[in-house]
C-alpha cells in the first residue's frame, strides 16, 4: 500500500517510511493513497474470527508489503494476547440495555484504549530497528493516557530512547505516575509548563525541523499522528460491529474525542465497507469539534481544565485527515486551510463539504456537571462504574437516541480507577482498582519540569539521548 501527505500528495511513501517518520516532511499527516474497499462478503468472513486473527486480517492490508506474513502474524499474536490484555475477549462488549452497549477498551497494561495501538507499535518498531540495525528517539505528547501506553509498549525496545511530554499538573495523579514511575535509563518524562496543545505543538515543531536540528538518531512519533495508531484502532470497530450483526441492524458509535484519532479510525472502517450508521463525536467543554460540526466554527479558544483531562485539547491533529478526505484529497487546499488556521486560529469549510461530513458524524458536548450526572446515572441504573471520558460518550448517545436508528456502542476508553477525583465528585466508590494502579501511588517518580520552549526541549533530548 502507498501513502501520501495531506499537504502534498505528489510524493508516495511505503508503510515502513511513514511508520518511522510519523509526521510528513511538509507538516502534513500520512494517509493511504486510497482507502481499501472490502466487499460485504469479505467482511462477513471476519465475523467469527478471534480478536488476534481479525487484527491480522486488518493489519496485513496496510502493512504486509513491508513485514512478511509469518512475522506479522507473530507480532499480532504477541500484541493481542490475554496475558497482555487481561480479558479473553481483548475488547469485551457489555450490554446496558437493548440499545446501548459499552465496549470496554481498558483491559490492557495501562488500562486505556491507547494500549491497542501502542502495544502493536512497540513490536513493529522493535522489528524495524532490528532489521536495519538502527537506533531511534521516540517522541510523544500526551494529555494523559498516550504517554503511559507508549512507554509500556516501547520501553523494552533496546534500540530506542523515549521522551514523553505531558502538561505539568494537568493530568490525573494516576495518569502521571503511570508514566513517571517507570524508572529506566531509556525513558524520559518531561512535564512542560503549559497545556497539551503546547506539548503537541513542540512535538510537531521538532519533527518538522528535524533536518535543521540534526539529531543523529531516527525520530519516531508515537502520537496519533502516526498512521499505525489508526490501524490499531480500526480493528475493534470491525470486531464489535460484526459481533452485533451490523449487516442486519444499524450500528452507531459514540466516541470520547480529543485528538480525533480514535473516531477517525471508525471513519476509516466505514470507508473500508463496514456498515456504520453514525459516528458520534463526544467532546467535553473543550468543544472545538462540536462547534465545527454544528456551526462550521473550528475556532481555537482558551483551553479549559476539566474532569476529563485526556480530552482537554483545542487542536485535534487527526481532524486534518478528515478534512483531506472531505476535500477529495486536494492537498493544496488542505495546506492552505491549515496555514490559515495556524495564522488565525480559525477554520471553516464550504457548506457542501460540511454537509457531507455531517452525513457521517454527529456531535455534542458535556460540561463537568453533566459528566458527573451521567456517571451517577449509569452507576444507579446499571451498577456500572464508568470514567469521566466515557461519560461524555454516554451523554452524547442519549442526546441523539430519539432521532437516530439502531444500537449505540459507547467506547469505554479508560478504567475509572484512573480518575479518583471524578469518582469522588460523583460520590461513587470504585471497589475494583487494578493492582498495577494501586501500587504506583507510593512508587518513586522520575521526571523533569521544563518550560514551554522548543529549544529547551530539544537541548534536553540531545543531552539525554546518547549520540543524539
């Protein structure tokens, strides 16, 4: 499969090249030249596959030309194993009632949905680095969960140093300690004095300027700007839709959304032929995506702290991929749109473009009090404890339930035990705290506090990565 940049489609890349780059040289994001189309008959053959076998069928479409089938199968089997994802279903589906379901995506080692892609990425990275006898610097920014999932997935890559930026004092304590208590020589946590958008901007700056910065190791992005993150998330859309017999009834997905990667994976699944009805963008009070979908206003505002910190984002990186597809792969148009957004903090599209996007997506937002109310409602009515991010998706499902046909699958993206502040506000006692979460509360931490300054971050990376 060949890939192109959203800002310059004239150059073609293979999977290995885009995996080991993350961000395109022009600052755009990599996407397939054309999304693979699977027939209904082909997709129906996936129905009874185990999660690892389904993952292999999906992954080989995007990857197999750069990793031979036998090796890819071994990578998949190591990734989606019940000793790693501690449920035999890997992504178990739980019914709330006849229309609403929770897809539990928090049974991985860091108890967040990002384990699905980052465990896979860690094994692929190890394979490529060993194949080329190369060393690498992994860089990522996190609003909470990506960092720990990236460290968990990649820390044992002996040829890689890992640098994760998180906003200082703006994640939950448990989210921070999942990262900072990993005391290894190749793991570096950086708390920047800013917010997630600042951290993400620094990572993008480093990748865009890497030739001028002159690192002596390959830079690899683990944020959802890396296409492999999307691949790892497409799989569970197929898995649950087929489990619910999507060819005989309509299925909708409601997704807690910050950086737009997880819900974009659902959009790709739909482009591939999976019969998804609506994809519901659930936002918190940082509602830039809801404002765009409902008012055509993708306008950057002040970032607000919320009870759902992983969604405290105002610039959703993967949104560019959707815009590129909506504009019929017109990379010149996207380059101009993104340049305008960079300069003004505002973006809108033509009415026909917006209408086409609205044919696939719905969106609503939740403030903190609504999040608490939904957490209490789900606990009272179904005896289920949900985290505050999942609560936004529950609320958005209810917002559209009367006007949208079919069943609603709510992506439960994190274990509630990671967010004790929200649970305390909801007056919900979480009786089940995984051992690896409980044990980190008193563990020793290692992280560095740096200013929101790209040069300071670059110098830190160079001085801490040997021969960088």
